[in-house]
C-alpha cells in the first residue's frame, strides 16, 4: 500500500512536465468563458495540474 503511493508520487514528478500545458489551457479557457480573476485562474491551473499529474501516474502504475 505505502509502496504504491510512493511509486505514484515518484512517477508524478516527470508527469508534471506533461500536465502543465493542459492546466494552462484550462485556466485560460475558464478566464475567457467565465471572467474569473487572475488569482482564481492561477489556483485552478495549479489544482488541475496536480490532479492531472496524480491521475496519469495512478493510471500508469495500475494499468
């Protein structure tokens, strides 16, 4: 159990390289569509990047 979590987090580090671009695009889309503030846009970008990274690492580990 602990080894799985550690492996997912270790694989998440290189996945950050692939997750930044979708996070930026989602933030820009939400800013244009819903007129969110710059602070909220940055928060959305960071949260989406982290969630996307963990999702991709988990799928890579278990599939």
